[in-house]
C-alpha cells in the first residue's frame, strides 16, 4: 500500500535568473511546510506533507496525467493536472497563484508522459507563457480566492500548451447528478505518501468514496474551513490525496473498478486537513460545477476548441485541426 500525502520542502533564496526576474528572487513551489497549504519551497519551513497516501503504483505513465513544476523548484513536481484536449491542461488555481505569496510565479512547466520522477526518459517538458511574464497561457477562474486557512474557493485553472499532446484525454463531467454517494472515485498524483512524509517517486493512485456536501460540512464544522457548492468531498479510511497531489484528477470508477482510457473527471484535488486523517475528508473542486466555465474558456479560443469539448460548430479551426506533435 502506498499513500498520497504531500511533502514539503524549503528552497532557500533565488536559485535561478528566472526566479529573480519573476520577482524578488524567490523560487517557490507548491510543496511547502504549511500544514494545509500546497507544497511550496519559498519559505524556510520544512516539508510536512506528501501525495497519495496508501495508494498503489500506476505502473507506468497515464497519458492524460501531467506533473506541474516551475524552474528552480526543488521538487520534481509540485502539482498535478490533466490533459482535457491536446492543448489544454485542467488544474487547480492554487497551483497557479497562491495569494499568501506575493510573488506571481505560476507552475509553468508541464511534464507529459511522466511516471517515475527520478527517471524522466521519455518525458516531454513544456514551458508555457505565464501571466507574470506577460503570457496568456494560464487562465485562473475569475472568482478564485483563498480563505479560511488554506481553503481554496473556485480552485480551477486552465493552461494552454504551445505544443499539442497526443493522449487519452480526460473527459470533464458536466452532469451535476454525478457522482452519487457512495460512488468509488480514483485520485492520483506524485504527492506525499504520508502527512509529514515525502513525495512519491512514481505516480500513485487510490480509491476513495464520494460523500455528500452535507456530510462534509459536518466533518469540517468547528474548523475555519468552508464547503461551497463548487467543492466536493471524498473519504476512505487510511487513504487520501495529500500535498503535492493538488491540481490532479478525481475520476469516476466503473463497475469493474476501472477508470478506462478516457476517464471521466469529477474532481480536482484542492485541499484538506493533514492527509488520511480519519476526521477529515479530502476536498476537491467539483468539475460539473465548473464545466460551463471550462468549456466557454476553451471554446472561446477557436484555435483550442475541439469537437469533443465544444461541439461540432466550433471545431475545425486552428490548432485543433493540426495533429498533435507528440505521441507518447
Ligand atoms: N493543497 C494540497 C496541495 O497543494 C492538496 C491537499 C489535499 N489534501 C487532502 N487531505 N486530500 O497539494
């Protein structure tokens, strides 16, 4: 058994010219030492968390699953994300902008075809133009904010890649009636394998069960956290996502326990209190709640619109007509 929990670490000082250019000379990552925050490296704090706790290895890359990092990070990946078209990655807003940190330094390196972070043969590393450098390739949900001690509200972001990727794209769930309590759901990532532990070298996944927002609110009653309609929660004894798994997917599981080649994504790893703590479920952005925003944002850029996501009327133009240049 392996766990998804987050690991945190400290990066001391500006380690790259890019980090200095980006502002104040701090290279940060999302692995940090904060109890509930994303993994970040720009403080003096010590890593506390990790990724999936008590998960199992995926035994190879998942073509739709990407790792996210930033130049100068001490962590191989700081967040996860999913390819939802050849050119578009869905992730968490807090992987792109963390309000507690004044430096705008999004995770602008996308790692495709990644499985083992210590053996990156075959991995495609794509740099995108982030807003701190004047680019427009990262779009954060306009109503994203952080409150209540690392509670991320509307924690959704999109990244637009310059190079198309051939993959088994994740499908976004747009049905608000899905999932149903207690559906099994699959979460994956390179995050901490236990709270206070280390990041996983290989991609891990685990299965948790959907719980209602009412039940989730009860679990977090007495904490400063809030559960909004745009959030969803999942829980299973002893297993959970953890730090470093943020931005990664929560998928629907079929009756055979499989997620399929083109899995349906119902959630985005967002936040929790510690990891696999029996008192607290894991909290995810609810994909169906943001499906319209995701589609509008992607499909309003004709060169990124695909038939599958946008329907036939918006397809056929620009990049979507080109063959993706990379075949994993
Ligand atoms: N915010 C964390 C990150 O940035 C994810 C935490 C998920 N925690 C949990 N217990 N499910 O990686």
